[in-house]
């Protein structure tokens, strides 16, 4: 799916026309939330895991919302670099730990952000919840159905918030697409979605250990290779369907307002025969209630299509590409409620959240390129809104039950690939 510039421009115009007259959920192209919770002040927090995902989340933290007091990572070199970067950017120096249990005992915290390898999510999240902390945990929720359930039980037992990092729920173009296109019937009845995440890469990472005598075995890894490339080994990872596909699957569940009932999947280690255990090419078909279906493909040999979700309806097609741009193509006239004003991006904040003003308050549509946003806004909103929920009790947007449905879909698809058979989802 590669559109001409003319098609893109038409798709953008159609999308903005469909938003006309609505309270603009999409602060398109604008800065994310900038006002922090008032009552109670910024939430006292720590981050466990300072790898690529952890660093990305830390970069989107705002002092008005969150008080980053501690970092925990088993890699001291990486942890120290992140701490130094925070200080350079005006934050107070965070305390550093390699043991998250010790950190919970010593630090005065209200919430924890977890950005560790998938296999460790459940144990750490349950430990943090049992310690009385609110938890924002990166996707996928957990590596098994039982672990997902453990996390939910710990959340309920301790009366704490648990959110899973599916940032599309906090992305203005997804919010606007769901509320103002899908829900309004602009593209009619949708029976099929195409989900794509194609790359021309080798998922294997090269990184030196923090010291020659670094011993990862005490952390559950037989050697440095398994630690740094945990995504390639089944003991720790659920592969491409989890790391990439679960984002698209969660968005589809949201837009379809249901979870899949069955999955069929196939894949192969076609290109990178380097000792990895997970597929580098994978193809899945997901069956939904009402005769609907979605296909997902992820390949590591060609990046032509990049990544997108395409929803095909009886009246038109909605495409969300690279999490930053949305195109709408209709088979007829685009419904127009009233009027829309689209202005060039300015430095003024247009989205905010506080203890008295929730993050989904009415907003103004602004856009440097009409129909396009800054991808980081979804991460900023995710963290800001979670902190606001800690202060106000406002429900989180995704939540563990929806995230568990996504996890069950991934797990079922991967088991279907192993068995070479169509499998029904648990409790479908």
C-alpha cells in the first residue's frame, strides 16, 4: 500500500472534512499535554528498564505530571547514561538500582513504569502492585494467560491502577478515527482490516556488555547474547506477532469493538538463519464475530509498505499509517457536519490535563501537515493521562482486560503456527 502524493492529499482532506464540527479529539501536529495534575502534584515514580523502550518513555515524561525519582536496570552502564541524560535535561538526579525489589523498599514511590523484556512483566508488575504502586507496563501484557490473570488479580487486590502501554489509545488520530469516522458510520460496515508491519532489517542487536565480567545468569539469561537479543528466543519472547502485531491487533479490537474468536498463523525463519528461534516472516488471519476478519503480516526482507492499519468498509476505506497520519477514501461524498478550521502548528499548547481538567477535554485541531501528528504525542499523553488517573481516579483508556484479549490473540496465533492449524481463542 503506497499512495501517490495526490492520493495522500485527497485522503487527508477527506479525513479533516469528516471531523468538521466535532470537538477536536485530535490535536493534530501539536504538542502533547503540558499541564500537570494540580491536586497532589506530580506523581512520584520510577522506571524499571532503561533500554530502547524505557528511554523512549522517559524522553516523553513531563515534570508537570511525573517526578522521576529512581531508575532500575540490570545494565549499570545503560542505567547511568539515562540518569546523566535526565540531569542534563534539568531533572533531579534519580537514584539508581539493579534490583527492583530493593528499589521498592527504599524509595517513596506512587507509580512504576515497567519497560523490561516480556517474560518478566508479570512478576515485576505483581510485585509493584503488591507494594502498593500504580503500574504502567509496556506491551505485550504478559507471556501467558495465567500471568495476565495474575496481574489483574494483583490490581484488584491492591486497589491500584494497571495500564498496558498500547499508546494508540492515546494517539489523537486514532481517537478521532474511532469517534468521528468509525462510530459515525462514515465508511459504513467494516468486514475486513489489513494490518501490516514490514521492515528490511535484522532484528538481532549488537551491543557490548557493560563490563568484561558481567554475569547475566543471575538475572535468568545463560549469556549476554540471550539478554541483549531476548526478542529472538522463545523463552523470553513471543516474536513479531507480540512485539509489532499486538499494537495493530489491539487497535483493531478497539475499532471492531470485539476480540477475535479464532486465529490461523504461519511463518518461517526465511532470511536470518542465525540461531534465532522466532520467525522473521509471519502471516496471520484473525476471525472476528459477525463475519469480520483481519490479516496481519510482518516481514523482515522488504520495507516498501512500512506499517499501517487499513479498515475497509462498505462506504469507504480508512488508513492509519505509521501512527502519525490518517487517510480517508470514500465511495461517495464525505459527510460534513459543519465547519473545520485547520491552522499551521504553533508553539502554544493545545492539549492539557489536570486534576480538574481531564486530558480528553475539548481541543483545537492544528496541523503542520493537515492530517498528520507528531508520533511522540501518544506517549506523552499516555504518561500524562496515567498520572492524572492516579490523582483523579479517572479510568485508563486501554486497561488490563483489553490488553489481555490482545495477549490471548498473540498467544493463540503463535500456537496455531506451531500446530499448523486454526485455533479458537480461549473463552471465545
